[in-house]
C-alpha cells in the first residue's frame, strides 16, 4: 500500500505513539526495521502516520519495547486496524482537514470536556447561532461555505445522541452566555437549547460567573478528549492557522489542571441551569 499523502490527526497520533514507544525503549530505526521486516524508510513513514502498521507488527514492537500496558497496546491496535468509513468522510475535500480531525477526535473519545469563553460550545449550538458565528469570520465566507459548515457542525452533535453517547462536560463563561450571536431572539433560543441539552444524562454544563475574576487559560477555548487510556488523551486548542492537537505529557498535565480548576470553581450543574435561565429570561 502506497504512503498516505494527508494522514489524519488520529493516524499521526498513532505514528507519534510508535515513535515514543521505540525511542523510550532505546531502539534505533534501523533495528526496528529489521525487527519488523520492513525497509528503514517505512519506519519513518509509520511514525509520521503516512504508512499503516499491521496489528501484528505493532504487538511485536510493543513486546520488544517491554511495554506491558495491555489496555494501551489494545487501544493502539484499534487505531491501526481502523479502516471503516465514517459520516464525516463526505466532507473530505470540502472542509479543511483540521475540522475533520476535530470530529474524529470527538467520535473516538471516551469523554469530552470543553472550555468556552466567547460563545456556546460547538456541540451545543443551534443552527441559527452557529450560522451567525461562521458569518462573523474574516475573511468572509460565502453563503454556501457557511451553510456547509453549519451542516457539518449540526452533524457533529450526533456524538451526543448516538446509541452509546459520549460523556460531555462543558464549562461556559458567563460572557459567552451574554453574547448576542444572531441577535437577541437567536441568543435566547440558544440559551433555552443549552438548558435542554444540559438535562440529558450524558451532558453536564457548568457556568463560570464573571464574579470569579481571572481564571486559567482566559481567552482560549479548549477541547479535551479522553482516550481509552490517559496517555492517549488529546488537548485541542485553536490558533490563527487552524486547530492544534497536543498530547505531550506536560501539555496534557497543564490542561488537566485547567479543567480541575473549572471543576472546583464553576457553578454546580443545577445552579448553572438556573443561571442560564435567568439570563435568557432577561433577553
């Protein structure tokens, strides 16, 4: 099979884990190539995510790296043998790879936590609200491009409603709740939808009131996706050139600390629901 030209974030993550496993065990790329019975160049391609690795070779590598974490190995094997198509593939070539990588990250997460300070989390947005968010972008998007992104965002929400829905915790700053994206009526409808969503058993919405003052990561949105094992967690943050996916241990520790602060300091779920209702009532 020829190398991929544009590996997904999930495929790149598998490659990064293969490299991490190999280097922590002190194995050279040349030795690993001989061990797996492949050319030296293929090891580099596997570690960049541009070439697949079979589950059998992955287990062989893990054994020679003395990796005894069977849950970790099993999770990597699942990634290695995953080849089925998903609903978001219909958007490939029509939306940026980064947007599709976010969907894939959400779909395979065991739990999602987000922090939003400017607008309601994407997975909880209404169509009209999302349309207003996209319409405010610069450079301006065409009407067709906006509608494509809105449709994609609405489709993303099925991760919350599928047969085995993902557990979701959204921390939303009070400032985001008061932003009138789409105008007063659209914002009010969005707040009512947020209240309704927060009543689902798999969804928790927590409000960070302005009276708390400063908080870690102020001004930055965060999507934290938990993997089958903690070492496969991923933090996704926005940047000027698109989404960034972070998984170095120190980076994950930083964002876990942010989320722990949010858990301690934000309003409880019931109080948050009442808080959102009071804002909606006054619109």
